[in-house]
């Protein structure tokens, strides 16, 4: 299943937070998420699978990138905020001194 991943990614591992004994390895799995009322599936998505308990976690960096792509505002220009006009500083009023 992970044969489509680059070799360096196939060798990456991390400890399993679920069983504490297994090792999680990167594989290509199907990602599922809801976008409003629509179920979105993404095949060949990077995910971590524990070799002992089978726990699955989607790759956080990949989820972040996909979330940015699925954002309804993606590709839309951001609205410009009105620029406030700068006011010239007011002269500082000085108190009269005993000398004046």
C-alpha cells in the first residue's frame, strides 16, 4: 500500500499513542471528511497506521493543506480594509513659565 510513497517517507515511523507498543508507519489510505452536507473522499492520502493495534491517523501536514484547498474562500481575494487617514499631530500646548 505504501509503495507509492517516496522511500524516505516509507522509512519514517513514530510510536503509537494508542497501544504504546506499536510503531506507526506512513501509508496511503482514503481520507473521509464532511464539507457541509457532502461527504468528501480523497484516495491515496498519507496516513499513519500502527503495525500492532491498527490505529489510523491522517498525516497532520496533509490534512492542513487539504483543509486550505477545501476552504470555501480559497482563491477569493481578501477584502481590503479601508486605510484610515493620518492626522497631523497637534501642537503641544506649553504651560507658561515664571520667566515669561
